[in-house]
């Protein structure tokens, strides 16, 4: 039986419900770690303080990953939960899931983090992050603003991460949950897209990329019918924004992602998307 330890103040979160969902998905994925730490924090500084008190150090990561994670912008970019992979934790620490104190935690978010835990166990996270470290070197020339380049890189790697998380879910018979998650994300995207809204061109590319990823299933998922249904939800918006050719190109690249993941394959596909973005921005 996995022991679940609570660190920090959960605030309004119903800890017992979170624990119930956590145990349900641990069973679904046949995972049984001795202990999991749920770390509740409302700010980056509070997370650092909890880390100092609980682990003796604010640094849970290896030296080569220092930098981005501790910036407030990165903390704020976490939607609600974030799983710390093995090589991002001090040796000997159990699995750690950061939960933002003021965030809503739907059941699907717990499923995502447990799927990442599975990826960690089988080595997929290490492969993905190896590819990301190479891709970061290519993510230049997107914008004169380094924060926008950081946004782009985080967005791209986040989409690739979710793609393989969906693959893991399908491997364990959760294709229905993958479809439901994609439908939810597309509705969220549609709610925030206005074809008349003036914004930097880079964000048109990010929106297009997000739609392309959400309408493309990983290899293990039943594709054709489900992808058609998802595209029906987005095609009017895509055509009104005049981005259909770009959308088709990105989808074509995404379809080249292989399972199980490989550093070279992820790097190649990510680099193609970065190159496409650079071409799009130069027009």
C-alpha cells in the first residue's frame, strides 16, 4: 500500500478526494511506490521554503537542469500539478507531485501526472528530456524577446510531452480518457480564440500548433474516426484564421513521432516544427 505524505498547506483542496484519485490511477497503471509526496504551495518562494524544511535543500534537480525551473514565470506556467521526474529529485526521495494551492485539480490532472510517473519508470521521461535539451539550442530566432522564445519552447515541449502521455494512457486501455481530454482542450482553445483579435504573429503559430497536436492521436490510439470528430470541432476556426495549410504541415510532422520515443526522432520532429515557425514568422 502506497503511503501518501502531504507537505505544505492544501488550502481548499479536498485531500481525501485527491488521494482517492491518486490510488485509483496507481492501481490502473499497476504502480505501487512505497511513498508519494504531495507538495502544496501557493508561490515559488513557498515551494522553496517547504523544500528546505522537508528535504534540506530548495534544489530538487540535477545541476544541468538548473535555471528555468526556479523562475517565477515557469512556476506560474504550471497549470495545477507537476510531477518531478527521478533525475529532477534528490537521490533517495520518493515521487513528488507539486500542487499549486490555488489551482483547480480535476481528476484528469491526476491521471496526467500518474501517466508521467509510468513514463519515468520505463525511461521515457529521460528520453524526452534528452531531446528537449538538444531542441532548446535550436529555439532561437523565433523572437527578439527571450521570454517569447521561452514561451515557444515550453509550449512545444509541453505538447510533445502530452502526446506521449496520451500514448501511455492508450497502452493501459485509457483511449476514451485521451479522447475526452482532447475534446476538453479543444473547447478551451476555442473559447480563447478570436479571429479578429490582434496579437503577435508567434501566438497564431502557437494556437495552430496546439490545435494540430490536439487533433492528432499517438500511435496506439484508434485514429481516423476520432481525429475526424476532433477536426470537425476546429475546422471552421482554422479556416477563418487562414491557417489551414500551416495546420496540415504541423500535423504531418506530428504524425512522424514514433513510439516508443527516441531522442533522434523527437529532436528531428521538434526541429522541423521550429523551422516551420521561423519560416512562418519571416513571411
